[in-house]
């Protein structure tokens, strides 16, 4: 099985994926804390350095490129320093940015995390989440429609962080012009923006998001997944109401559960050895799963590849991206999957 999984990695370089969603800049203030403030019971962090990285949908683009794939970014950035910094970072990594619109009256979304050592102390979000105008959505859709019609992409990923860009009508229109062109569409959904679009190849909520999207009160998980009746019921409800071909529910420390037609749910146990930071792990899962599907992997092989990629990035502090070499090493030297997945 390991050699089969590894064999898909070189094929990523021929995979062409468009990512449409909420582009963000992740900023980090790294420092140390040794005492509490006299003004409030909070740590005093002595800042030592500042870094930035693509976040949100931009982190999916980053992961696609890091794994060797070809990526087209679609979305909005502000006419500001953060937007220029984000575009420069994506351009340097090889992203096609023709689908990004610079909006002078809407700032770039920036998430700033303050860390003391490896511990996140606070996150500060600068954002506008009002619905994007129909004119801006139309401009982005026209650019995406053109590259789909030209046969330049194999898949489209919709990354919804509920920042006002993606509407149900927009998602339905994308599925409508992608499916006849043989381009599949996947969605990383947000519970506060229930798109409920039909015709998706894949949806990737985490457990809490899955319960919220299904309109069910959250319940903690149990293992084995076959005995997790609340999760099984939520998975069935989402597949009936949304109708995705594949539903992948990420379960944190319990791994992932894949729901698909004609088969019981498949549980893939986590392969993370150390967990320092889970931020952005879902972006890695989506990027790897989609690349694997485009490269010809079965859904089960795709989820194993995505699971291993997530196991690599959560061992790093801050939003991270996995490389082919890291993924290959993890599959061959570190991770082991149960025989029933072979």
C-alpha cells in the first residue's frame, strides 16, 4: 500500500486546480512570556520577530503549489499593504493570480496570532464580512468560467470562510458550468453560510461543522466510528440534503471518516505523531485530497494521502504546507495504515 500511495505524488505536477474563496494573510508575532501584566491577568509577551504566510483559501493555494501541483487563485484582496504582501507571496510560489480582484474599498482579511513560545496567546482578526457586491462576484465568475471553458483546470475548490464572497447562487453557477466541462467541484463549507449546493464531488467539514450544517446538536465522538451513531446519522443527513459524491468529516485526534455511495463509512485513524498547531490542517487535507483524485487515486487512497499530509503540518507551529519529500517520507518511514484500507 505504501508504494501505491507514494506513486501518486509525482503525478501531482500535472494536476491543475482552481481555488475560489476567502483569501487571507496570516500574521504571527513570535515572542516569550515570563510574567503576568499588573494591569490584567494576561501574560506580557516580549515580541522577538514577525512573520506572515498565506491563509484561508490562499493557504490551500500554497499547499497545492508546495505539493507540486498547478494552482489558480480566485478571490479578493484589498488595495493595501497586506493584499500586496499576500499576492507577492503567492506569486513567488508560482500561483496564477489572474482570478484575483483588487478591491480598493474592502481591506484584505488579516489574522494576527500572538505566540509565546509555541503557545498561542491571542488572535486578532481584521476583516469585513459584509456580502460582496454582485459586480465583483460577476468579475470573478467570468474569469473562472473562461479558464474552465479553455480546459485549463481539472478541479475547482470552493473555500468558504464566511467572509462574504461565496453565495449559494455563485456556488450553483460554478457547479453548473464546471460539470459539463468535466471539471469537478469541491467545497470546504462554513456552518454560518449554508450553501447547500448540489452536484459537489467532495465536502470536507470537521465534526463540529458537520453537526452544525446538519442542524443537529453537537455530540462528542466515540471509537470505533462504526459505533458513533450521532456521527453516522449526521453523515447520512448531509449526504441526503447536500448530495455530495464524497463526504469527508475530519475528526481531530480521531482521524477522518469518509462517507460514499454503496459502502459503509471508512475510518482513517490519525497519523500525527506530534501536534503543535492544527490551524490550516483542513486546508492541507483539501489540497492533498483533490490533487490525489485528479492524479487518479481512489477515494480511500486519497484520504490516506490527505491524512498523512495533515499529520506532517500539525507538527509545525503556524500555518504550514507539506512538500512532496515530506509526504513521501511520512508514508514510507513514519505512517502505517490498517490492512483493511489496503
